[in-house]
C-alpha cells in the first residue's frame, strides 16, 4: 500500500459496472469550504487516467462542480460522484460541499460511503465543523484518513499540520494519527519558500519524486536516513499498537526487525477497522503533468487500506409495516435493498436518482418497489409505489455512462423513477422493504416566497414539490395562519441555491417577502358586547340582537362558548348561529387581524323576530358583539415562544448566552456535555430568532448547533405590540 508504484490503467480504465463487491471502494471527501476537495478529485481522476492532462473529461467538462449553479457560485453545492479505476478496483469518490449550508449533501455522502478522506488545508488548519464531522464518523466507527492540501502556500508546514491533526482528531490517542510519508522540498525560492517536490515513504524508506510531472522512485542518500528515523519509529510503534498480534510490540522493543509485509498488513487492517488514521499529503498536477503529488499514494491507500463494502454493516431494514428484517451485508444474490442518496433533475432525461445498493443486484427495466416514510413534517408524504427502473449509468461530470447492472456495494444513477425522492428505499416488487433514514439536520431559516406573476403561480406548486423531493433538508410549509408559502432552509446560501433552481430548472420566478410570525390575540380582562343586526329594506328583513360577556382563559384553552340565555330570548335554533359567528370572527381577529384565542364567550341575552330572524342574521350579530366587546377592552397580542437548545463549544458559551438575552430570551439552564461543549436551554420569542441559524453560525464560527420547538404563545411587550397594531392599521 502506497510505497510501491503500480501501473495505473490509464484512459482505458474508466469506470464500468463492478462485478464483485470486493473490487469496490466507496470513499467520501470531507472538509471545510476551500480546503481543496474538488481539486483533489480532479487530481485523482487525472492520475487514474480518467481525465486528460487539462483535468477534463472527454466532453470538456470537469468531473466535479459541473452544475451551472456551482460555476456561478464558484463552490460545490451538491454531492458529486466521480468513479475511477485503479489497479482493477473501482473507486467511487463522493465529493461533498464544504459549506455548512449544504451539510445535507455531506450526510448523504457519509451514508453512501464506507470510508472518509478528511481534506485539511495546510494554510487554514482544522475548523470546528470538520471536527464535529470527525466525531460523527467516530461514533459509527467509519474508517478515516487525512489529506493535507495547499502545501504550495508560503507558510505551509506539513509537520505542524500533522501535529494539529493529531491534536484535533486523535483524542486520547494522538499516536493513532500519524503520517505515512514526509514531504521532500526543492530549493528555496526568492521568498524563502521551498516547494514540496516529492515524498519519502516512512515504511519502505523510498523516495518518490514528482518534480518531473510523473512519480519516480529512488533510494535515499545516507545523509537523508537519519532525518526520517524518528518519524519512522513512531509510525511503526503506532501500527504495532493496533496489531492483533499482541507479541509484536514486545518483539519490536526487544530489537527485532519487523518485516515490511507484516507492517503493511497490520496498517491496512487498522485503517479498515477505524482505529488508525494515516496522514498523507497531496497537490494537484502542474500544467501538462501526468500525476499530482501524493495522488498515487492516496489511491494505493484507498484500494489497499480502506474497507470493502462487505465490511460496511447494512443500515436497519424493516418491512414497510415496521417488522425488522435481517439483511446479510452486501449479498449480491440477496433481496434487493437500495437507497436513493441524491435526486436531481436533468432537462433531457428527467429525474435522475443516485442510488447505493446495499443488497441484491439492480437491473434496468425491472419493476421495483419505492418506499418513502418518515418525512411528512418536511412536505414529503409517505409513499409506497411500484416503478419501472429506467437506464442505469455511472456519472462522470455531465456524462452518463451506461452500465448493465449494479451489484451490492456499488453506486449508480437510475433514470426516470418519477416518485423516488432522496432517502427512499428501492426493493423487490414482491418483497417491499424500508431502510431506516439517516440523520438529517433541521432547516431553521425561513424563506417566505410569492409567485412573481400569474404564470409563475401556475408552476409554483410543482416546482416546489420537485425541489423538496431532491433535498430532504428543505421543508415546505403552507402556513395556515399567515397564508404564506415558506421554504425552511439551512442558511442563506442554501436559500439562494433553492431560488436559483426554481428559476433555472423549473422556470419559476418568485419574490422573497418578509416572513410573518403567527401571532394571536386575547382579552386582558372581562368585557361585554352587544351585537345588533337589524335591517328593513322592504320585503324580507334581517333581525338579530345578542349580548355577550368575554373573559380570558389560561393559555392553550382556545375558544369556549357558554349559553346562559333564559326565557327563550334567543330561540334555541339560533344559538349555534351566534357561536358560529363568534368563532368566525375570532379567526379573523379583533384588534390587529390575528386569531383570537383563550377566551370564554358567554351568551347572556338577545332578541329575535318571528319572521326576519335567521341563521345568517345571528351569525352577523355574534361577530358584531365580539367586535364591540374588543373595542372596550384591552387586547393582548400573543407571540409564539420557542424552546431553544444550543450546543456550543465552551469558548463561546458567554457570547451565546449574552446574545440570547439580547433577543429577549430566558436562559433556563446549562449542561456540560462531552467534547468540551455546553448545552444551553432557553426560551426565546420567535420574532427574535428568524435569522438565528445565520447569526449563531457567525457567532460560534460554525461550531454551534441549535434546535427549536414551539413552547406556547405569551403576551408580547406593549411597545412592540403597539408597533404591530400600527402596521396593521396602515395596511388596512
């Protein structure tokens, strides 16, 4: 692994359908925005012979960031699959966005992969969000390795970055994070910076020179060996510490030379088990070069050290009615279990689903069962339908290369599954199954939108449905209180991409409008009202009079109607009419146009006419009585209060608590958690946290997370309530 040069397959070795799970590696690239993940994918594809020397595929496009939105924004916004072949092994490289707004794409990549490459910039270091993803991978035992990029930067220091990575990722065992290679530097330039021109393998003690544009192996000089001895000895001790052979450490410390084959085998096993995390260096190829620095070593690590799909346990599987089902990992002949990890729309092909097959074999033109459950709260209705599989292909940039089948452990694209959404399960028609969903972040930034024109209004519903089908981290809300269409997103960049996709993919132009919070109204004290609806205009008239009393009730009580009419002043058949009119007026509001809640309305008296009284007349009288009672009473505006839980690093606790207080929040308590973080619980008016997803990220440098849930409505401060009333009067 890594220290031996093997002939790479060149242009003839482009990705095809795999025939056995042992010949597949699924690896996801993780790292913050700007760390160089996409550039690394291009370099690996070039070294594997999948692209030409300009880093392009045959049609001139790039293998990643090929979407028009990505070109305009100059960053990755979606999960991309780049399959390459290396020495007969198909490597499915999953390139994920590094920006926090697109963490849903990252989670999808983690679900589809069996191992992760953490890409760290030598000039930027390790950020808090990358540490959090590392912890997520550690919690499920996913094998990981670290790639240091941007070594060409003037202040880049590989040795220092290795120390930083060991501190950030090593936890209680920093010797589990060690380099396999050390960089070789060329002559210093005028600025004093010595560029990295090659690598030295610590296990084989071989030099690999990339200065010519291709990897050349040589032996180190006697003067170079002492410089690598310390790092080599530490690496060997780190590998032996993870060995299943408990005698190996004693033999090594006793002076025995452990043979290279044993060390490499133990290293590969430790990496595959997720107990040892090698650090490597990589850089893109220079213009006209055939190989980028460290790319051969990285491909060898992936094929030799990362696990096969056999070693990835199948996520929980049940029947569609919830009964557990045992599925053998990666059984190509077993029942079909596949999962849609990404959904996209192609203007020519239609809906294209990127699928990871966990069991069985997927073939074109067969009918499969499509199950999607558990996302109803995000606008995804539960569905169980049978659909015919369209063409199967592997993506490469904008190209789709046809394949004849997709075996367990492999990934491919499926065309024309009209109902399949991200997160759905594909299974056999006569044996429908359902995979447990992966964890997805809650969208907490509201984006209220309106159709720009009548033509857009006709297309808006379908465009939004397609948008949320592609992205389960987006939630569609039709707010019945404010009558707004709200897209809940993960951040501003996520919202921008959603609007751009609506416009460019689905031809829907929308306007963003201020998001309105669902306010309520209630009475602050007792009040009485008289509703008189009497009209005589010749012929059949209208006559209804009712007298009511209104008093406040505890929060959550709704509207309570009490009949205390005596002597038949209001005929029995019209009492429900009075209640109906009162409830209808309560929905419309009595002060600022918000729904009235938490009051008891008592009907005390009234008058009727034997001919002119009617259901409609008493409904109108009931509404008038409620309005008159409100005119003589003090009305509270009630605002929704959310219970907010913020998980934040200890360094930012003070700033977060101060910020919550500035938002009229009440801190309920704090709780120390693992990893140097604190859980803060508070109650905050929803008026104050519309943009909290953006503000908290800025405040904590992307390291904090929060959740929110509705707690109750409570009276808002008088000065704020008066502003709301003034706005309502101006609008009317």
